[in-house]
């Protein structure tokens, strides 16, 4: 018996780390293999990561920076900006040293783009400031000290304390002026931020209109898309594929063609009004105005964005077993109760995905509101484009875009908190 015990003890594996065939600890070998896999996976996604950084993150970061960047005054009027730092009594005009610094800056910048760039920047704050600076730049070349009386005598705008307050406020490299203007606010004579006059309020109403129209469009696409997706999900494959082609057909047609078609359909002398007159619903003098207003924007954008609601809904409905509805009916529920309490809750992932997708696309839409929206159907994206292309106020355009971006991020965050992004299902 003792001999058998000794024999079994001799067969016990020796203690210590497990080794590979090359004599390396197995744990170290596995760790190196895992690290190699991670590096290989990272190397495979580097091109995509660089693409996202270059085409998405960098432009958005540059837009956000442009909304606060303010280099014109401090760059092209450096002496004036430095002299204004000693200006304490904002109720009185600056002293002679500030006017002398202004004269030196204007002389140095005369004949170069400097005066024009500063004037264009200050013109956003005070109308006519560009002309005021250019006249002063021409005049100071022949002036002798003292400059204060001579400059004010040449142009009364330099005798207005408000002019100097604006220059002093905008002499910092970064500013909140663009965000203040984007929220229909301005500075009063005491330096407090207040609302602009009612007739000058534009952007807040535009933001409200943009979100209201986007919500209406999202609701309409859900109302129209839900039955379409339900029909597709409960048809044989041959019919479902045909319906899918019809849903995707708008993607194969130019956006301009689709939008122009709605103009033909909705205008007062268009097809829809002619049909209503033919049916006797309206008279010849009662033709409806359905284009170049909010109605045109809602109709055209609902049609264009409808597939973005149908496809997520269809992908979710296709996975719902029909046996659930039959089980509910067998337990005593009628058709409506079974549908509303059993079927619809299982489609919330598709409803959420389609709603988020349509809403986010709608609030940033530009072409369709520009073509069919008219004055009352314009959205905030149209004014962002206006400031980028026509007024060249890129700072205000960037501020409007940044506000829109962070509002969307906030709504997305609230959606995640209330419903959960993990419940989204796009396909």
C-alpha cells in the first residue's frame, strides 16, 4: 500500500509556469499574440479613422472655432487694441493716446487688405463701420497731432462712445459676439446683453420653426411609413421585394428632379389644384397655395425622407414572429388590442431608429426648403448658407451651425437617457 502511494505521488505534475515548445512561458506568449491581434485590428481601421478625422471631426472643430475666433482687430489694429486696455471710463471718449494709436495703425495698414478686413468685421456690429475706417485711413495720412480733434472733426462717428466700445470689445482674439447675434441678442450702452428689437429678431424664430417642421415631418413619415412597412413585412417575398423597389425608387432619382416635380404638382396652376377643381372640391378662384410656404416644405420633405423611416421599421417588423399575435388572439384579445399591446411595443426599436434618422436629417436639410419653402418655409440651414455664400459672415454662420449641432447632441443625449441608444435598430 505504501509503495502504491509513492508511485502515485511520483506521477504528480511539477509545479511552475506552463511553457511553450520553445521554452517561453505560455502566459507571455498568449499576451504577445493578443497584443499582435489588437495592433493588426487597429492598423486595419486606421484608414477609416483618418478619413473620419479629416472629413468630419476637423471640419466640425474648425466650424466651432470660427464661431468664437476674432483675430481681425487685434491683428490689424494692434496698437489701438493695446491702448484701449487702459481705457477705464467707458462713458467718455478715449484719450489722445488711443487716437494716436489708431492713426498709426491706419497709416500702417493703408493700401493693404488690413483696413478692409477690420472694417468688414466691425461692420457686423455697427452698420457703416467699414466706410468709416476707410475714410479715416485716407484722412490720417495728412494729419498731425493732436489726432483726437482732427479725426472726430473729419468723421463724427469717432466721437460716438458706442463706436469705441465696439472696437474695445472686439479687440480680443476670441469673442462671443457671434453667439450673441445668433440668439437675437446684443449689447446695450452699459455692456449688458439684451434682446434686439422685435423687428430684428430672426434666428430664434428660425430655430423654433426648424425644430417644429422637423417634428411634424418625422411624425408624418411615421404615420405614412408604418403601414407601408407593416404591409411589406407581411407579404410574400415576391410582393415584398416589389414594394421594396418602389420604396427605394426615390433614391435612384435626382433630388432636384423630385423637388421640382413637387413644385409642378403643388403650385396654384399645378396638377393637384386642377384635380381638386375637376372634382368640384374647390372653385377656380379658390386655388390653394401649397408651394413656396411651409406646406410645400412639409410635403416635399416628407416624401423625400419617407424611405429613411420605412427601412428601419421594416427591418424590425420582419423579425417579429406572427405567432405572438395569434397567441394574443387565443388569449381573448381582439385584433386591435393584440396589435396595439403586443405588436406595436416590439416595433419601438424601429420607430426610434427611423425617428432619430429622419429628425436629424430634417433639421439640417437645405435644398428642398430653399426650392419650395419660400419665405415662411425656410429653415435655419438656409440662413447658414446665406451667411456663408452671400453676406460672408462666416463667424455668424459657424455660431448658428454650432448651436444647431449641440442642440442635436443634447436631444440625442436625452433620447439615450429616456429610451436608450442600444434599442436603435437600423437594419
